[in-house]
C-alpha cells in the first residue's frame, strides 16, 4: 500500500489527538493504545476521525507494560502506541557553561551520575512512541514548552526503543498443553 502513512505522520497525528485530551505531563502510569487507520488521507492534516485510538492497558512501569504477554493484542491494530511521562535531562555536553551550578553538579550531570529526575536542568516530558509495519517514530512534548513538539523518525536507540520494536516484531507466545488422561 503506497499511500500508507509514514510512522512519523502516524506518531504526530496520534500525539496531537492525545495532547488535546490529556491533562498535563504527570501521568503516573504508562499507557498502551491500539490505533486503526480510518482515513489515511486525513492523517497528515490531523483530521478528526482519521484514526481510531483504543486504550488497551496501563502499568506503572513502561517496560513491564510492553513485556506483558497481553500487550501483544496491540498487533491486532494498524499501529501500537506507547505513551509515558517522566523527566528528561540534557545529553548535551555544553551544559558546562551554566555558571549557576557548582563544578560538582556539572561533573555529576555530565558523567550521568545524576538520574534525570534529579538533574539540575531536568524537564518534564511526555513521550508518544508509535510502531507499525513500516517502522517506529516518536513525538515528545515538554511541559515548559507545551506548544512545541520534538519528533524522531526512527533514529532513537536504547532500551525503550528496543522494547517497542520487540512488542511489534516479537510478540510473546504462550504454549499451554492440556494433560491427556
């Protein structure tokens, strides 16, 4: 299907829809959604009704949510979407220039000895990751700049990116055998 939307178009459309219905950046539990494409031509312009977004599950730990055998139900949809909130810290080494912090704070932050939630330059973030047969894409929005989005068309690496790909590509299979009497 050549007119199938790109993963980034899907992620951006889903994120815009969820953003309009969510209150803030402090969801206590990660959420899993299944998304059906209703009108592929309306996705790029974020038309109402272009997608049908179905809430599937939630969990306090995003990795446990994605690893749960029941989460494989997301593969019944055109797209699986994970939504999670948390703290983000800069990866940028340029933060050394911030004169308001001590040398020790800068050293710890640069050497990743401080978790994002305790980083002096932390920002509250909401992340939407979409995965489909054409790939993975993500959209994030920061609480301090809620009208701006940052997109990634599949270049993200790390444990969350791997877990989302595994959800879509390697669903858990549970074999049960009945005992024969």
